[in-house]
């Protein structure tokens, strides 16, 4: 039976938005201020703050005050939920492919050299 972390759906929903995914991509390189995050986007600072709040609630990013500036960083513990889920899916599908390969190998016709031995 597959077990899902309670935050997984919220995290995936938050990351499904192209703007929020772009924010996470930028933050994966370095922590940034809200202003630095907002600079390349053609939207208001308030709209970017709302996107950051969604990401923070989902567990993808954390914000903190540094002096008078609000800074954002990736929440590695929150993102680990997604990483663990993907790793579990990868393990499952790799097992399925291994089983299929074994079945196909067993069903494959023998080569001439193998039949003669």
C-alpha cells in the first residue's frame, strides 16, 4: 500500500503554478530577498508575496527577516517530502521494469548456440 505524506498534495499544487515553480528554481540557486525574486516578473510585489506565501504554506520555502529585508530560502525538509515520494515511485517502477525484463528473457527464443548446448 502506498503511503502519502499529508503535505504532498499541497506541495504539488503549489509547484504546479509556473510563477511559483520559477521562484523555487531561482531559490534553488541562492537565497533571495522578496524584491530580488520579484524583479524579473511582470507583476506587482504584492502578487509575488502571495505566491511566496503559498509556497511557504506548502512547505517549499521559508522566509525570515534579515534587518529590514524579508529573505526567502528553499525549505529542504519540506521539499524532501516530494523527493521521497518521487524516489518511492522510481523504486516501484524500476521493480516493475525488472520483472518485465525477467519475463521477456524467459519467453525469448533461445539462440542457436544456446539450443545446441
